[in-house]
């Protein structure tokens, strides 16, 4: 897969709705603004970092992810 097609996969969006304490939300938005980032950018970065931490490898948007709860098969084993 080319980097252009991987980028296209990364452009697809899905909505994630969370409930959060209003004070935490305000503090989070303020801190994001201080970095000139949107809250969505920061959340996407945190999710990517979490995926990389849990899988032990860099995030590859071209890689098909197993559905939640499904066993992951590592093709390198």
C-alpha cells in the first residue's frame, strides 16, 4: 500500500462520543488551545499512542485491525 492510500485511510472519520466532567473539559480545551491544537487532534494523538503502546509497534492506518474482543493474529510469528 502506498503512503498516499494509507493517508486516505487516515482521513476517514468516525465519531466518538464521551462523557466528561465539565471542569475537566474546560481545562482540557484551555490546555489544547495553549498548544494551538484542537481537542480532536490531541485525542487522536492519545488514541494513536495508546494503540502503539498496547500493540508494541507503530500505528499503521493501512493495517486491518481486529474487531474489539477478537483474537489478534500476528503474521510475524
